[in-house]
């Protein structure tokens, strides 16, 4: 069955079929979710910015903050972020720390030529190592980048609270596992 995301993520249907065969729990969840697609998030800076905004808050809260940021600055580019004051970004709902992380990320992209597409030449750990050198980006954010920007197929962000809760609920009788056990 061809799904809308086939052209965007070639491995999507293959991975979905493999999970349906290999894991009865995931098979049930996949069937319940219905047809889904994974589309890449715009450019690297945009994707990382969105992940920084989403750090340690709910999906709903992150979306609200992101929409306010978009209304305030328009296109999320390194130049647009560097031109914002901390107060303007805080008025969008960002903490002082997240505002500084966004500015730091923007400066890295502007000054260190992280734009373009060096990421596709790197393996997962090289991408993570490069990104965690940037203040405000930890392993979780780097893993979100691998999943949602680079569309890498074999990434399991075991420190993600949503993943931990889902594994506990569906695999471990409601008890959370330590990340290294997942």
C-alpha cells in the first residue's frame, strides 16, 4: 500500500512492515495510529530551533510558544533570531535560558557555517557529537534532529519522557525502565 510519505521517507513503509511483523505490541499501536507519514522539518536551523523550544515542555505548550515566536519574528532564520531582543523572545513564552540557547544556535549557524548540508555525510554519533558542542543542545535535541530533520531510521531517544512512559505502559506493566534498560 502506497502512503503519502513514500517519496519523502523511502524506508518508512519497509520499517513499518518490519515492526508489524516483529513486535505484537507495536503492531497494535501502529494499526491504531492508522496511516501516518514522517515529513522532514525544513532546514537544519529551523529544526534545531523548534527542538530547543520543545525541550522539557509538553507538545501542546511547545506548539503555542513556537507559534508566538513565528508571529513575532516571521521566518526562523539565524539572522532573524540574532536580531531579536531577549525580552521579545521571552514575551513569546521562552525562558531566559531558551532564548539564550536560540541566540547561541543562531550565532553558530551564522558564524561557523553550520548551514548547508554537512549532516548527511555524518553517521548518527558524529551528528550528535557535533550538535552537543552547541550550548543548549543535548543528546535529546540531537536525537530529535536525527529523527525529524535527517529522517534517520534507527534512533530511539531513551531519555524522552514520552518514550519512557510509553515503554512503561505498553511493555513493563506501568513501571519505568532506566534508559540503559530500554
